[in-house]
C-alpha cells in the first residue's frame, strides 16, 4: 500500500477534527464560559459558526435554562450537532439554522442575550459586516463573546522528529503562506474591530493551553488528524525531505507514527473578547424612564 492510499483511508474530515478538538479542549472552553461578564444567566443564545457544537453544548451545560440557536453554513455539521443534541436529550433546547454568515440577509435568529462566536470569525470574508449585524441583533446591554485560537495547535517537541527537527513549524509556516490570501483575519486583534462596530469591549483574556498527551489519550488522535489536514494543504509547498518525514509520522503502521510517540502535547493559546452593545446614556439608571412621574418643586 502506498503512503497516499494509506492517508486516504485514515484521513479525518473537518467534522471529526472539530469533535476531537471539542473533547481535548473541553476544560478550557468551560473556563471561558465561566469567565464571561454576565450579571444574569442568558436565556437565549446564538452560536455563530457553531460547527459540530463544541460551543453550543458548553453553553447549554453552563446555563441550564438557556436555549441555543446554532448557526453554520455546513448542513453536515448541523446534522451532526442535532444528532448530539438528540443523544444528550437536549433537542428542545437547540435550534439549528443553516446560513452563510457573509450573506447580508440572515434569517430570523430571535433576540439573544448572548452571541457566541468561537473559531469562526477568522473564516469570514467580510467580518466588519458581520460585527455590525451582531450589534444590531443584540438588544442594548447584550453580550458578544469572540473566541479565537492565536494559531493552530502544535503537538511535537521543537526538536522533533529526529530526522527533520523543526518539521512542524515549517509545515505551519508553509500553511500560513498558502492560506494568507483566504484567511487574512486569522490571528487578528478583534478588540478594535468590535469597538469600530459600536461595541464596548468589557474584557479580554488569553488562556494558555498545554495538555500533555500522557494526560489525554485523544491528544495523539487529534494530532494525527490535524497534521493530516495540514498535509493536504501544504504538500506542494514543502521540501521533499519534509514531506517524506511528515508522511512517516502520519503512517499509522510505521514505527515512526505520531500515534506511537510519548512526548506529544497540545500547545496553543486562546483569546476571548467580551463586548457589549452599550445602553445609551439617555437610558441609564440615573434618567427616569419615559412617562414616569416628574419631581415637583416644594
């Protein structure tokens, strides 16, 4: 069997990788939902770019009275999300909506207390348009949480593999060059863009992710799937020696397989921005609501 044929047989699709990421990074997602600056628990939540539901189910777990509208452009991802909701007995708390977020007219998404966008904003062609749409979707005082990975996770030690040290960094550098035109907002600072769209940024937090493979058996599977996807995108941009070394790592039958390594870890950073649609000063607590009795002079 050739390496190419072997890769096709064991290649994980985007949905499988999203599910693996959700499992491996679940604790960090829980930490983020607990950090959100919310005075009261939200009852209606919109998950923009929900994928297969990592954020949706983290939010349902965090806010047991909430309902989530999961929005994604992929019918397959949304079906997978619905299957999970059924398995968890949460179908009544989840609604799915298929839409391309770059389109100017969205279907009705209700009036959410919280809009959540995790690892989805950098995929947008017109993020400024989407930020304004979210601003208009939220009521005054509503919260928008944007979560992004600062970079794709690293799994191997810097000096690995022995025959091609630094291979993983070169793969990511090649990927950055390949995807620069299509994903110009990856790694962006969303704070200024949120402010420009009319939000008040109330908090920003960066979380360091470091999960040892020895602590989670899924790390190896996640590493295998992630590097396999990277290979598809950068094969033509790598030196032949690097491509051969990468193939040895991805060959699950090889003694050099990444699944056989004991030194793997997930290393990355997540940043979360919490932004609120402000309440106009004319409606602040110090101003009597319209129609309320006015004080009279003694």
